[in-house]
């Protein structure tokens, strides 16, 4: 049995940016590893320039994400199911980066940014064998964050408390099924004989805006053994 810290990410708008350049800003369909590390780092009060503590955090945790394709809200005294939607917003940006070469002077570019609406996620966090930041420390930070946590952009707050629960379970899938029985697919860093995705969302801490790849294991259905 292993301890799992359960987080709840829910809000009217979210964005979990994938690796990209300035023009198009797509959002993943679930929170990326870099975003989750940033969320925990904010709760712990780790600044972006504190590379050693950021690396320490990254080396201490693994994640599994359960996506809830529909959430229930109360309207006019009854529960209504809201599906997750994705929209693209149009922006212009002054002095934007261009292919990581540098800043363009006094020039405006167009950008298209994707957002998620009415999305809800349940996150399971567990410690690696070499962890120096424990789940106890993370739980305390999540309950009393040093910096305000948000859902991908500073103007997008959470609509419910971030802390969900603390569970003992045989694996991350079992912990998430217990925390969110109706959840859909689970995207986990725990290996299994299941479908895999390759995502470029592991931050190279000492090289800002640079990322490396990881495998994500997709557990579907309701059977924990899947």
C-alpha cells in the first residue's frame, strides 16, 4: 500500500499549455506535468528562479490525472451535466518571442490560445523513492498555500478547495477510482500494460521554457486492473 494525495482541479476556465512557440497556444485535454509542478511550487512558495528547490520538487513526485468528461452543477434546484468544451481565443502580442531566438522589437504578432471550459480533474500525487519533499509537506502547503494557485492562468481561480483527500491504495488508479468513482480515463506516470501517450511536458528546470518528453499510461474503463 502507498499513500496518495488527492487534489481537485475545477473551475469555469482552464488552460494546460502544450509545448509550442508564440503563435499558437494549444491546451492539453488534462493538466501537464509542468503545470502540476508549477501548481505545487506555488503552494510551497518556490520562486521560478529557485532552480534547486524546483528540481527537488520535480524529483519528489509522480502524478496520475483523472479527467471527468462531465461535471454536475445545480441550476434551478436540479443537477445539470456540463460537458468539457474547448475554445480558441484570438490575441495580439507586442514584443513576442520568435522561435526562441529572442525578442522582436516593436512588432505585433497574432496568437490563438486554447482554453477548456467546465473541466474537472482529480489528481493523485505520490512520492518517489528518492523524495525529499514529503506528502505531509505538500498537504500542508496545499491547505495553506504561499502563492495563490490557479488553473493555468492567473485570472482563472479554482471554484472549490484544491485539497481533496489522502488515501492509502495499492496503486494510483485505485486511489483515483476511490476519490472519483465516476471519472473517465486516467493518465498516469505509473507504468502498465495499457495504451501510452508521449508528451513533451517535463520542464528542464535550469533551461527555462525547455522541455523533455515522458510516457503517459492511459488507464480506461472502470476496472482497476486495466
